[in-house]
C-alpha cells in the first residue's frame, strides 16, 4: 500500500487543500456516514480512519490548479 506511511493529519491536510464543492457529500455517500460526521472528521473533531482514507483517495490524484 503506497499510503501506508502517510499520517492521518497529512491526509486531512491534503483533502482540505484539494476539496471541491460536493466532496464531503461524495465521501458521506461512499462511506455510509452522515455528511455531518464526515465534516467533523475532516475538521479533526472526530477520529475515523475509514472516512479519512476515503476522502484522501478522492482527492489524491487531482492535479493542482494553475492560475
């Protein structure tokens, strides 16, 4: 697994830098958790590795936007 040595905090940071409108809802639908739980987890208020990993996978292959 390529992401084995990436910390949870780093995954959350990557997600928050690359997230787009509707990404929290996509993660909520994929994981089966409420969008509130996903949002709280990605703000660091809750601890759920499954949500963090799903969010990280969603945005990890996105290219950075260039101006």
